[in-house]
């Protein structure tokens, strides 16, 4: 029996107006387990109306009150709903249960706690002119905003947008990915239970071309916060920019992982294993192009292949599983096509390169062997295009300048990792890398106060900390003449 998901509009759970649904599939089994509203512009219109009527009162609710409600949502995520959310995320996405339990769901709660606290610590600027005049800045919530998120970190990224928008006093029409909507459906129930006033958050489920487009093109939606693919980001800009909507775009990546000979080898190799294959390589921050200095190249290659082959690809529900299912059949085929392309482009498969068929419950699931490819030049499509799966390429380098040049040689600029014990090298390389986020001797060490976002075709704007609160507010200058 499938679970039937509903939209969350005006504080109620509603079926889509046209009663149309799409199938929600468990990627580990290939089975349909949910029916997901295939909402249209009519559902979005209803959600916008309800967000508009909730805006005056929510935007004037004291920050302290908004903060309390957001903390309550976080607490319900952490306690009563925790196990259900963990299981739902893994069922919907295919990620190992331990990732949902230790990363995705705790981070969703942290997003609410963080912005619930941050809103109590804001301040604005003042520009006094001796005894003649004073300017000061008001930061006012922008209105109804649209939040659109992808499937790879479903509740984690959806709440990363919603929490600052609500904290800032905006009302929201949100759309999670139609591929992984289950946890945001549960979030609707949590918000009702936490006492979030009706219409403050509205969640409309459905596809990008229908529900997503209706959000980006709605004249009453004042800002769009989007995370997803670069092509989709370009399409959203084409629609939203001429309407003068504020835009925050977090897009794709093809991140370099630069390993110098003097690195802390054990820490580097364990972390590189994670930065390559965690969440089946489906994290925008994964390091998919690995550059290794020539003195340790052969040693690294041997050890990295061995450790990769020890990763257990299996049922996401099994506690011993390291690598679960990729998110959908379409995505499985995309990854396998890129592997074929890499072979045509002259790449050598050091390990992996194939689909894995499991036995039992997961016999029809979408599993890919962690794959390491060597021998490709940096300009080929495999090294230029985002694959977003458990696939990495290896290349040697001699000198620092060469590594920087290769690292920067793509259209993307999201994140980069550098492994060295030499402080001078670390600072020089970090300074020259074209990436919004640089990790030195670590990966995915996140601090929610910091700037988060990409350069070049990896995005526009920055999320995180007060940046996100600024995005969802308008700055207004007030001048007083004392004379
Ligand atoms: P996607 O662009 O296909 O979809 C993302 C969201 O946009 C979904 O909710 C989708 O329904 C919606 N959408 C699709 N077309 C739309 C349209 N025309 N108008 C409005 N909405 C539309 O991306 P995806 O496949 O879900 O996610 C994977 C991508 O997300 C990768 O490229 C990855 O790098 C990127 N990503 C980036 C970050 C980051 O922080 N930079 C984080 C995670 C994922």
C-alpha cells in the first residue's frame, strides 16, 4: 500500500487540486512506495495566497516568538519524529541509514536551531553625521519567498532555506524535489504540531516544469532561493531576473581535491574516501577530480583502490553498508553513460565502472560500484561535466602551479580540498583557487555561520549565517535631519 503525500497549504494538508500524482520510488528496491502530488500552477496560486495573508502578522511577530516556534520545530525533529524521518530519508533517497541518522536529520534540526538563535542576535548599521543628521538601516522581511531544493540532501537542504526565511519574517512557498519529497511531507506535520501559524510555510509537491516553474514565475513571490543543477539555475534566472526577483542560486560542482606529498597521509586517505564516495558521490561538495603530487602518486593509487574495493555496497538499511543506492533509475543510467564516455575518452578503470546487482530485497535497486578512473586529460567531458555519482578521476602533478591550473580549469567553482602540512603552500593555493569554499586538511567540516556558495557556474550569492538572513530581508536606509 502506497503512502499518499499531500501539500501543506494554509496550515492544512491538501490533495492537489487536479488529483494527479507521480510515483515515489525507493531506489534501493525499485518499488513505488508513495504517491506524490503532481501539483500545478493552481496549487501554487493557492499556496501564494495563503502565504500572502499570513505575511503581515508573521513579519510583525516579535523575533523572540518566531525563534521559539522554530526551536520547537527543531526539537520535534530531534525527538518525537527523529526515527521516522531517518527511515523516510533512507527509503526515499537510497542513502545508508547511518548517514540519515548522523548527518541529514540532525542537520535539519540544526538548521532550525541555528536560525532561531541567529535572529535574536541581529544588528544594523548607523551612519551618523556629527550633530546634523543620522542614517540608519532597517532590515525588513522581503515578503513571500520561494524555496526550491534538490534530492541529494533532501530535508537538510530544504530546511537550510526555509529556516532563515521564516526566521527573517518571510512567509514561504517551498518545493522539495519530486524525487525525494517524503521528509518534507513529514515536516508539514511537525510544523502543525509546533504551532507554526497557518500559511507561514506552504509546501507544494510536484515537478520542476509544473510546480517549480509556477513558483519562479509567480509575480507575488519576491525572492527565489534555489539549490540544484546549473542548467535549472539558468532557466530560473531567465524567468525570475526580468521580474526583478532577488535570486540565490546554489548550483553544480566539479570539485578538485589536491594532495601534496607532505600531507598527513592517513588522515588524507580516509577523508578522500569520504569526499569521493559519501552519499554515493551525490554531494555537490564531493571532490570528483583528485590531483596527487607525483612522489606519492603510485602509493596513493594502490592504497586508494584497495580501500575503495573494501567499501561495502549494499542495502541502505544494513548497518554495515558504506555505499547505498543512487537516487533513481534515470540517474543510474546517467552515471553509467558517463562511465562509458570515460572509456571512449581513453580512461582506464582502476576499479568499479559497473552497476552492481544485489540479491534479496534490493535485487532491483540502483547500485553503482565506486569507480576510479585514470589517464584522462583535463579538458575531456568526464573531467568537465558534473557526474554526481560515485565516480572520481585521478591525475598526477609535479608543481603547485600545475595543480592550481588543473583545479581551476572547469566552468565550476564550488569547493576545493587541499592536503599539505606546509602552511605557505596551503595559504598560497587557497588564495588562488577559484572556489567559494576551500577546505585545508579536511572536508565537509561545516560551520553554519560561514559563507556558503560557489563561483563561476556554481552559483550566485552566498548562504549561511547572516548572509541568509540578509538575503530574505530588504535593507532600507532612513535619514533624519536634526537641523
Ligand atoms: P535539479 O536542478 O534537477 O532540481 C532541483 C529542484 O529544482 C527540484 O526541486 C526540481 O523539481 C526543481 N526544478 C527543476 N526544473 C525546474 C524549473 N524549470 N523551474 C523551477 N524549478 C525546477 O537538480 P537535482 O537533480 O535535484 O539536484 C542535483 C544538482 O543539485 C546537482 O547539480 C548538484 O550539484 C546540485 N546541488 C548543489 C548544491 C549547492 O549547494 N551548490 C547542493 C546540493 C545539490
